[in-house]
C-alpha cells in the first residue's frame, strides 16, 4: 500500500521518536536540565545558609506552632553582579495566622539588604524564588544541610525532595506549551501562528527557582 505524504511523514516521525537514539537524546537532555536545576538550587541554598540563616535562626527558634511556610522572594539586578532582594511578595503555609505573620516578620528582617551571585549568561531583570522553610527548624539542621551539599538530587519527591511544589514555568514540547518546572521562568506565554496551535511561539519572562532549604529536586519533579 502506498502511503500518502502526510501519513508517510507521520510514520517517519513516529519511527524517529521511537528510535534508541531519540531515547538517548531525551535522557541526555533530562540529565542536563536536572544538573542545571541542582546547581541553581545549591547556589540559592548557599545564599540562604551563609547570608540569611545566621540572622534568622534566633527569631525562628521563638516561633510557635509546627508546620512549614513557603515564602516568595523577588530579587532584581543590583548592578554589582548579584541579585539583590527587592521584596517578599507572597507566602503560603499551614501555620496559624499568628505564627505565619511572625515567620514572615523574622524573614523580612533576616533577608533585608542581602543578595546572591548572578551567573554569567543569566538574562532578565528579575529572579523570583519560592522556598519552603520548616517550623521549627529541625534539630539536625546542619547535618541535613551537609547531606544536601553532597547530593546530586533525585531523592524523595517535589522540588526539594520533601514535596515542595514547582512554581516556575518554561516552554516545552511540540507544539510548544507552558509547563511547570522547579527552575525556569516566572512567566510563560504561548502564541499560535497557525490555526490549531501548531508552530507556536513561546516566550518566557524573568528567572525563577523553587525548592527548600534542606533538599534538592526529587525523582518525580519536572526540571
């Protein structure tokens, strides 16, 4: 039977995608994205551990309640090769309102005037960070941090190995669409150039990272 051109093209594409080389290429791409995600998460955790944690701990140790709080931080280019804190635009927690407000107050004082290094090649004017903090801090906090430094990710689930949600987006797939990832962009917009959504154009905004202080991207998270 003679295949029509469209059918032949579809069949060829399916064969290419199913080939071992295509699978290897996808795995290589996934590995590269995971490596880049882990590197970004470690850079941010170094910042929190070195510049924020020492000032935060005395106040955090006085917090009442037990749970966790996810805090959003907005950083902008400080003109000195770093991302400087601009504001804390949001938070989400399972704490009561009193302890949640107290936690945010502790954090605002600890992060005021801080910054973390801007990597060469990083574009955009802003960096949105969504990070999860436990309340109270674990008694073995330093040991957990040490294990995190020696890890390459892939343990547990979520963006920190403990279930942290992916708050960033990126352009992915064919046709392109916006998907949630642990490290990517703070915004994503798709514009179709043809009816049906094919040959789409996808644009991204500023930098973004999500995770937590005591872990790295897990096994089931999108990178």
